[in-house]
C-alpha cells in the first residue's frame, strides 16, 4: 500500500507539473498583452514606461524562464499578487474562498449521494416497473441539464417567482451570523449543483447493482433462503458501490466546473466566483494560481478515491 501511494503521488506530481505548463502556455497564448491589466486605461503611458513595467514583471524574458520563475515561486507558496484586489496575495485570496466552495460542493455531493444511491437501488430492485421508468426519465433529464441552465432556472423559479430562497450571497447582509441563515442561503444552490451528480450516481448504482444481482454468490445466498433484503444490503450493495465510488472521485473536476457556474449565478463567495471575476478583470496571477490549486485538489481527490477501493471491496489488491 505504501509503495502504491508513493507511485500515485509521483504520478500526481507529474500531472500537476503538466497542468502548470498547460495553464502558463494557454494564458500566454490568450489575446491581448498581460501588461494591459496593470495599466489604467484612462491614463496615457509611453512605450518606455510599458517596457519598464514589462521588465519589472519579468515579461520581457523568454517563456521558459518566465515559467521556471513562476513555478519556483509557487513551490514556496508564492502564487503572486492579485491585480484587481490591490496587490493581495493570491494564496490568501484562495484560502479565504476555499471554505465556501468546499461547503457548497460538499453539501451538493452529499445530497447527490444521499438521493442517488437509494434511488439507484430502488430502480434496480424494481426493474422495468413504473417507478423504474419514472426514475430513469428523471435521471436522463438531470444528466442532460447543464449546470448553468439548472442554476438560472432554479434561481428564477425558487427565488424570483416563489421567493422560497435568497437570490444570492452566503449570508444576509447586515445580519449577525447564524447557522439557519447560512443554511437558508446554502440549500438552493447546493440542491441545484447536485442535480447532475444525483442522476449520474443513480444510473451507475442501478447498472452496477443489476450486474451484481446476477452473480453466482448472490444466487447462492438466495438458494440458502437468505431474505431478499439481506441479499441486497449485505451481499450485493457493497460490491455494487465500487463503480459509484469511482464515479464520485472521477467527476470531482466536473463538480468544480458546476460550482463555478453556480457560484456565479448565486454570487456565492467561493473559488468559482473568484475565478470568474479574475477572468473578467484579466487578473492573470489569480487565474493561474487558482487553476493550479484546483488541479492539485482534483489530483488529491482521485488519489483518495483509488485508496478507497480496497476499503469497500477487500477482493481488490492494490497494485501498479
């Protein structure tokens, strides 16, 4: 297990380096000059002053040297300084915003698991029944609904028309902090974020359980007179959960993408809103630092997902 963890960590580091190179190249290939973000458009500036700013930022160096300088600083926890936030450290901005994003994503994924697994089991047990058909149609609708569309429709329906939930923010401005107020603001964006993941988990759970229910050991348990409920819960469910765990870990990047749209629509003060504002302001240090940080989190989650396999299914032997 230790050897496997070390190999996975090494692979994760390679992926992180590749991601950092890709981020750097894509931002350098983006239209426009990075120096423009540092200049007030209403103030005239000479070419000499432009060259001085470019030299101070190191943008007059070849790309490989620029990348190595940025990567070296990132290794020491220095992700640069924000342009739009008056020179605030990018790492501090990320640490301030990561909490709300984890809260939103964690709640959304928890809702998806809590709803998706039971409904997937019900759909498999009641195969080809009206309830299975209704759940399947609902799942296909959920899978086909983009995160931004679900967020916009949900905002209009539940906040504007029905006024059941706040239309944005994490807390009520001017009011003292309370858990109930936080939950009141959290529940709608978390539910909307969970729609696609709930549908995916339900379909994977259904397909996996149907496959397991046709295995020999399940038929043997039934032949021994074991109750159908215990056959499903004790013998089939644990083995059927493995693809679902794989799904949850592998779609973490999709969850982050959905969180970006959801945070933007609901003005949720997390990493998604930070990145959207950074792109709008062409705040290159924040874009690069936040993307690198999110990539590291996704790689870490995938590693933890791989290590969870052996816990759920002891038949799996951890190997290269």
